[in-house]
């Protein structure tokens, strides 16, 4: 474990200034401590503490990342790297970065654990911690200096919000918009209130789809609750997804045994906690649609959804499954249905609003400088953004 205390350089004129300057002086006086770790056998206590009391996305929880490190990371050469930012006076954890370090070609990268499975990346934050711009610059500058040797630091898929709060990390000048967005529908207290937010034409279309499917048999939305049912549902999801991706000519991540093992582990380990759920829309004895989602902080995050093709396509079982799931979530008191990344039309139909995602790429060595410049330049040109300031 490596620890570093940091604070801003002393200001010799601080004592002679008053008024608005006092807030800046308070920023300068507050000290933080950085701690680095890398062992899965001795996890930093700050991780679970901030997961339970602070703000985070489901993709930085231990339920998601411990299987990631042990399955995906272990098979693709990504080693754990943990960074904790604490208050130097009280030792209270304020930020926790679950990261990884890996080799890509000739370059060593430090990044959030992802490799195609995590839709959002962000540090876990203490609920009360709202760093000022000055504090954030100091913290990030120290992070850049204290991280182990690498060529690139790549932070991507940073969401606009953590919980109901704007993501404070985005105040740092190195973050800029990515080319894609995520989509989220707010869930009100009643289904009637939710329906009032939908276009009338889409509401009528949903009703027709429900009736059409009900005309084929008894329709039921079922959540898998035991290992045998979960394995059957996951196998069906994999089969339906493979058929669809083959039809589209796209690569299916579940064809990789490592990724398939990861998702199956997440599903089976969540049977008691309800973190990850497989929900099946059944018509009589046939699974006509399946959804894999994560439950976190009163929000449901849809990761994968598949449908049975052939005669069922005309019934739009995917839309019926999502609509039925929204009804169930409202009944449970959930506040958000997060469709995650992707700009599919059906998300807009369900009243989802787009949220921008952000990224930061920084060279940590002379060898990474050209790659970082190229990645940042392409992103800026693509998004027609203001010039990127290099810290």
C-alpha cells in the first residue's frame, strides 16, 4: 500500500486577503491522502464503505468487478489497481477508483475495468463530497503523478450524473464528450403517470402488441430465482442473441467463453442479492423475450435483451417485455429505467432521455504521447468541441 499526502502550495498573501478569497484559502488548506493497492485478497475498506454509503454506478460495485478481475482480467492480462482519496485530517474516504493496468500492443494502459462489458465508468464518491474546481485539479494532478508507470491513462464512459448529482469529475478540463450517449427513463409513482409521458400513438401501439401476444397464449413476466432456471434462461438468451447477431453480421461477445463465464457468474452469484436478474417474458411454455439487467440504487440497468424470432416477431415481444418490466419496477418503487448505451429508436419511444458520456485520455510517458494526441484530436474533431486543454 502506497500513501501520499497532498495539498496546494502555501500562499504567502493568504492572511492578508478576505471576502471571496476565503473560499479559495479553504480549498488550499484542505489536504488529501492518496493510497494505492493492487491485491484482491486485501481489498481497500473504502471500496465497500463508499459503495454502501456514497454514489456509484453498478459497474464499479464489488458484485460486478470482483468477477471481472478474476475472469476477464485474469484471462486478458489486466491486473487490479486500486486508488483511494481520503481526507488527510480525518482519514475519511472521499473517492475510490477501481482501476486496472494492462498491456495493449507496446503500450501500457491504466483504465477502468471494462473491455466491452461496463457501460459506465466513474470513481465511487462520498455522498457529501463535492470537490471544488481547485480541489479537483489538485487531486487529479496528484493521481497523474502517483500512478504506477504506464504510457496511457484512459478514462471513458463517464456519465453526466452520479445518482441525482452532476458528476464532479467532469469539471476537470481534460474531459470531453464521446460520440455516443446513454438513455434513461424516469419512473414516477404510478403507471398512469408514466403513460402520460408517452406519445399517444405509441401507447396505443403498445396496447395492440400486448393484445396480439395475449392472443397466442397466457403471457407472464417471470424473474429467475434458482440456479437451474437461471442457467436455462441464460442458455436461451445466448441462443436468441447468437441467432440475431448472425442475422445482422455482428460479433457476439457471448461467443467468447471468457465473457460467457463472466456473465453467468454474475447471474448465479446474484440469485440471493438480486443485483443481476434474468427476466423472461413467457407465452405459455415458450420464452419469447429475455432481459438481463442490474439493480442498483433504485435504478434498473438493461444490459441485454433478446427475443424469439420466427412467428413471434410480429408480436414485438421485446417491447412488451420492457413495458411489463416498467410496470413491475414502478410497483417496486424504483426511480429509473436505464437503457444504458446505444441509440436504438425504441428507447426514445419509451420516453427515455439522452445523457452524454465523457472521456479523458492522457499520456503518462513519452511513448504514449503520440497515441494520446491522436485519440484526443480525433475525438475533438469528431465532436466539434472546444480545444482540449492539456494538464
